[in-house]
C-alpha cells in the first residue's frame, strides 16, 4: 500500500520539476532574441545616423561652394561694370579725336590718290610718242604701272637695254626725279618658253637680270635715288596673256616699272 501511495506523488513531483525547468529556458531564449534584435536595430540606427551626418557634411560643403561662387560672381560683375564705365568714359573723351583721325586719314588717302593720278597722266604725256604695243601706263591697286614690252627694251634672250629703250627710260626718269614721295619696283617677266644659255640658267635668271639692268640705268645714268628703287625677277609665273600664241607670249615678255606712294604718313597716323 505504501508503494502505491508514493508512486503518484513521485510522478507529480517529477512533472512539476520538469515544468519548472522548461519555463525559465523559454524566457531566456526569448530574451536573447530580443537582445539580438535590439543590437541589430542599434547597428542600423548608427549606420543611418552616420549616413545622415555624411549627407549633412556634403550639403554644408555644397552650400559653402555656392556662397563662394556667389561672392566670385559678384566681384566679377562689379569688375565688369567698372571696366564698362571706364571704357564708356574713355570713348566719350576720345570720340572727337577718333573722328579727327578718320578725317585726316581720308584726306591723306585722297591726296595720295590724286597725286598718283596726276603722276600717271604726266608719265602718259611724257611717253605719248611710244606705241601701245611697246608700252602702256595704267593704275592698279593705287599704284602706277609702266609696262614695257621686250621689243622696246631688249633683244631676245638678252639683258642689255637697246638704245630706243634707253631713250624711253631717260624720259621716264625725268618724271620720276620730279616726284619725291614714291618708291619704284622694277619687275622682269618672261613667257614660259625655257631658256638655258651660258649666261642665264632659266627664265628667272633672265627676268632678274633685265630688271637689274634697268635699275642700274635709272640710278647710275639718270640719277634716280638708289634707296627708292628695287629690282625683282618674276620669271614666267605672272603672265597677263596666254602663252599658247606668239602674240600672247610677246605680251608676257615685259618689264614693269611700278610706282607706289610713300605710305609712311598713313602708317604713322594709324599708330597714333
């Protein structure tokens, strides 16, 4: 009887102990899970806070840059306004001078144009006895051209000026010596027929030699100022007529005396 009585009691006590031991274990697990969740939430919160702080720093940098740009723009705007005011003031002060300079420039150009036209007429009158197929006078780009064909000045392939050509140069020199404010360029030209002699290697050689011969005659024989005259050989490279015909080639075999006005006064006026 005693054994039967004690067995239920023992079972009851064992069940109670089991129940008692399971309760705290579940609570502990729940607490651990809660702590882990709190740790994760805290970590996320710190991360978000750090991101917010980084964004705030970037925002502050952008604000500072915008303020600096605004300051720079204001300074530049002030500088531009000052420059415009200065320029406007200077323009108002010099507008009368500019108009005066322009008027002087126009008057000087007109005087030179009239002088070159008068010079062209004087040369034409002086050389009127020569035929148009020997020489002709014209104005181009503000310069006076005296174009003399080969048959007036030289024999074929020669740089020695014929007597008739010397007479024409003598007459021209009289007019040139009476005109002080000009410079003279002598340009020799040939056709495109190749030349090669013991004296001349090519047409460039010949054209330069012819120009130099005329320079020497004008300067040495007829006293034209050597400082105002230049020789230039153009060879066959500046034709004025076709080289396909004899007439055209004859027209290209020429020597041009180019008279240019002295531009010193105009340059000085422009540099004021």
